[in-house]
């Protein structure tokens, strides 16, 4: 994975030109893409975000340059929207006085070590180095994430509530989502008609139909349908005594659904013509559709409605932050990509 990340970086550099412009020995100036309330975001920062997004977008395979260009065009608008929103949220959190203090930072470090089974500071430093991070980088990232979470919790989530009336309206409008569909279990005996794949041999077809009719008569006379299926069926289901299912009735073909709905449990169908032969069905079990009551589904409904309201309220909150912000674009192409990202529907918040 690390080798692939370095390759993505190299590809981005080759595609977009140098990130840094040398001005003197030991001194470089980064290209600023945008200022958000005075805070800068640079080309190298964008490329780091693009690399991370490309890794998520294409976890497998070996894409060509054309593939990577297409993927880059796809992910960059969303990356830019997330970046600007993140900056605005963190700036708001700092205005509210949110900080990651030393005690909180140490507690998070201990949790990271425990989850990753890191037993010493040396191992931890080595892990950071492998990710091209310093302890300062880690603290900065953790603080930004913590601030963003607190802003969302206190400025948005804490103000979202779900009333019983809202939950009831959702339940009535999505009743099918709380209904378990009707299901059936069948057994089959299938008699294959030998064929060369080009034409139908009428004699063999009639012979197979006659065999199927005799098997059906034996089943109607009381012989075990399971044994008949295991001994005489040409279908793979014979290994399980002809058992098929459980199946949702809504997933059956219209003809089979009509037939099954007219049968009683234990009933045996007429001989049916199938694409490659003849089939006899026995209805083993049938369950009625069952709808959860409002009270039974109330917790799930509450979670769904809360998620929808949270998403809507968070988007309103972001729109307000954007409207109040002073955003100074230094690159017209990047601005266009950002505006494209805003125009796309989005269901998540900034990637922090």
C-alpha cells in the first residue's frame, strides 16, 4: 500500500507540474490555492488529499494514466468541498474555544497504541514514520477531528429532536420497509428433456412429459415426494431431496406466483413445462407477510428520522458558514472544481 501511495504521488506530480517553486537554497514557496477566512490551503495539501481519495476510490487493480485522470476528475470536486467545510468547522470550533489539551491527547495516544498493539514509544514513532507523520502532525489531525466533532454535536446534533408525530408520519409513508414479505419453501422433481441445443426431439419430449406425469401420480398416491425427488429428479436440488427456498413470493415469476398462491401447504402442482424439461412442485411451507407495529419499529424509525434531520440540519449549518466566510480563490480551475462539488448531491459531512 505504501508503494502504491508513493506511485500515486509521483503520478500527480508528473501530471500537474511541480508543487514547489524554488526561490533560494533551502527555501521554497508553496502555491496557495485558496484562503478561507485568512487560512491558506496549498497545492501540496490538495495533492495529499487527492492521493488519499484515489486510494479509497481504487483499492484494487492497476489503472492506466487515463483511468487515474478520470478518477482524479471524479474525486477532486468532493475533496475540495470537504476541505473548505472542514476549515470552516474547525475555525468555528476555535472561536468557541475548543482545544485538545495535553491530557486528552495522551488519552487518545494510549487508545491508539492499545488498538494497534503498540507496546513502546519507539514502536509508535516507527509507525508514525512509516506514515510520513510526526507527533505534531498527529496531534494537529486529532485536534481538528475533535474540534469538528464537538462543533457538530453542540451546534447541530444537540438541537435535532424527533417527535412522535414525525416518527408516525415516517412509519405510515414507509410501511413496506417494516413488513416481512411472504415466503415459501418448495420441493421439486425435474425431468430433463435430452437435446442437442438446436432442435426439439418430439419423441424424447413426450417421453419426459410422460415420466413426469407418472412421478406426479405416485406422489399424489402417497409416496414420499422427498424420496421421489432424491431418486428421480434431474435437477441439482435432488441432493437436498428437491428442496428450494425459502423464497420471497414477490421474487417468483408471475406464472409460478399465481400457481403457488392457489395451492395449499402440502399441495402438488400439475406437471409444468420448464425451459429444459418438465417440473413438478410441492408447496412445503408458506409464511404470511408480517408488519411490525409502530411501537415495535419505533426505535429504528427514530434513528432513521434523526439521521435524515441531522443531515439536513448539518447541510444548512454548512451553507451558513460558507455564506459568512471570506473565501479568496487563487486558482480558477480549482474554484470551478469546488463549485462542481457543491452542485453535486452529498449525503455525508466533511471528511475529517
